[in-house]
C-alpha cells in the first residue's frame, strides 16, 4: 500500500513518534485567576495529583510574589518527585534568585524567565527598546542557568510580536543557554493558522533552534486556546503549557485534558505521545474542583458529567449496535466514574476502599480508618451515601484552616416573613472561647454575622454558593465562600447535611486563614504587578 503524507503533520506518518511535554501551570497561571486561589496545602495536594497524572513539568508558582508563594514553591520542590518543578521569574535578579532558592531541593528544577517582546508591551508597559529587551533576556537566562537544571524563556505577547524580532530574541536566548523557548499567546488573540505559521517560521529562521524545545502557552479569550496549542504541535512545538480544566487568567488557559485527549484520540494525525496517564484525568479534575469548591460544567469536554451520556434514542440505538457510532473516546480512557448510589450504613471498610479507589483516591490503612469513622457517622445521618459524599469524605478539611477557631455549638431559627436569628459558641486554640448571637436576613446571614462578632473578623464576601453533593433532601450541602481581604481573595468550604452549619464552617475556614496569615503576607502586593497574564 502506498504511504500517504499527513497534510497536518508530515512527520506523523514516519516510524518515530515524538514526545510532547506537558507543562502544567494550574498552580501559577491557574491559581492567579479570581475564584481559584489556593492554600499551600491545597497546592501540595494538587501538585501530588499532577505528578501521579504524569505531567512533565509543574509550574509551582511565582516565588518572589510573596513569602507565601515562595513557601508554596519550596514545599512542592521539597516534596514532589517525578516532574521537573518550575518557578516563574521576571527578567530581574531578585525574581531569579528567589526562584533559585525556592527550587534548591527539587529533584529537577527549572526557572522560567519572561519579558514582553511585542511593540505594544515594550513601548507602553516596559518603556524599553528592542535591544534593551534582548539584553535583559540574555542576562536573565545566563543568571538562571547558574541556579537550576533547565531554563525556559518566554517572550510575553509573542503572537503580537514582529516575527523577525521574535526570531532574533529566540536565537539570542538559545545562545545564552535557554533549554525551552516558549511562545505565549498572552491575550488569546491568535488563530490556529497563524500559530502554525509562527512556529514554522521560527523553526525555519532561527539558527540552532533545535537546541531548545519550542513551547506554546495559549490563553482562551476567543475560545481557541486548545486549537492553537494543537496547531503549534502540528507545526513542531514539543511542549504545551496548559492547566487542569483550563483555569487561568481571564478566560483561562488551554485545558490540559482536552489537549492530551485530542493528541491521543487523533494520534494518527499528530503522531506524538504524551506521558499522561489518561485514566487519571477525570479523578484529578474532580479532586481540584472539589478542593476549590467549584462546579465543572456538565457539558465540559472530556471530563463533564454529560461527556459520555447518550440520551437521544437514535444515539442509544447506534451505540448498542457499535459504540464507535457516537463515542470517540471510551469513558475508562479518562477514568470517568459514573456517579451512582454505592454505599450505606451496612457497608464495610473493604467496599469503602474499593469505591474510593475507583474514584481515584488510594488510601493507606490509617487514612481508611479515619475516613471510615466519618463515613459511619454520615451513613447514620443519611441512608444513601453517594460518590460525591465519598469524595468530600476523602478530601476532608484543609488542615491549614482547621484552627485556631472551632465551632463548639450553633443554633439558628428562621421565621417566615421575619428575621432569622443565630447564636454560636466558638473555641480558640489558645484556650479561650467566644459566644455571640445575631439576627439576620435569613439564617446564613445571621450565623455569618454572629461569627464576625465572635471573632472580630469582618467578612467582605465576594462569592457565596451552596450546592448539593447528592440526590434527595437529606443530601449534604457544599458551601463555598470567597472573601476579599486586603486585596487578596480568601476562600473557605464547608460540607454538612445542615447547610447553615456548612456555611458556618466555610466562614470559619476563611477566618482561620486570615488569622494564620503573617502580617508580612497580609501586606504583600498583588502578584505580578505590571505583567499581563
Ligand atoms: O500568558 C503569558 O504570557 C504568561 C507568561 C508569563 C508565560 O503567562
Ligand atoms: Zn499566561
């Protein structure tokens, strides 16, 4: 049979398949978006899950943004093994040195330096000439080389940069020692055809371009982040920067699960592999959405509840005859576990461990003991325990937000057509306690107000949501609360069959996070001032 050339990727028909590195920036670009701020323990938990998922590089944060960001990058570098751990830095010595210190204990480390190259950013934001930008880039790459194993350089706003100048920057940073050259579509402006042409142009016009891996970093402002990333791969990019579920600045970044499944499902077209364990995609995305208290859209590609649901009669008929009629990926390929009634109060430890494992939570004996105790308490309260309930049990509470305040007692009443009232007794780790009561416009309002009075902490609420974790009126409610505190967003979650208690737990998590913040952290400026992300 005659071999045909793949028009999208001529090398795809060849015998050797390239590896595309998956660079995950959930903890850096993703975390910076409103609604997705994470505590250090949440970041560590997600980093561990990303390592198990098989990402090649974890961008753990921007170490010089604050003491807290530094500590998070350092904790991930200290503890996570497998992927390269990366930290972001502007082309400034203080940023680069801070990144180097935070990464010192990583198994393999990367500093990611960036500076804007488009005329728009250079002239209006940086006030630097083309030569000044190149000089700063070269000096920064050289400095970073001394402090870590790998250096990535990003030309911020590359897709609105004159291609000749971009090629000049690329040649200069490769000569200075950059091992990866990243082409960001910082404002999500480009199209797949333009992206393909840009990568092809760089490959053809940059001397020694093979000495660095070409990377792409696409934002989703026009909904083309994944398509643009795939076009870059087809043209020869061998690293894709992306985030779990696509969280990120403004409309977000390219969604990791979509990029990976497109490369796998259309493998004959792209001719490349990734190191991702795709059966961990669904559990990892669920872990993140549960930890951060946000809901994944049902129709979300690859990981949404509806992604594998076939409702229309004609589709079901086709599926019964041959799954391939309407299914291009198998649910098990992405680890999709359909939500179902599973356990009740007579279920044992073995059944619990089995189901948790199906949901992507492997447990040690000690963890299982602890979860089992809470499972029994829950199963006594509600007859039917669903997958969502089990996931909430497996996540537990964030240890960073457990104290110093705890709820000792809570009472509330609501009156149709009248005010609600609530009283709380809170205990503090220093041995003290505080009791307060309040009326409010509804029980949640009353209890939040009582907590504010008892703790002396004002809650400037920017977002509050309660959603059911299961089916039926005895379902557990997950309350998610976001509060503005000194220019930062602080989040808290609570889970209970009593939604007022869940709201009170979420409020106390926020109060505890605020009380635990050092004065230094509280005064930290907003991250990455002056950089468009
Ligand atoms: O979007 C962007 O340009 C960035 C860079 C820092 C890579 O996030
Ligand atoms: Zn970005």
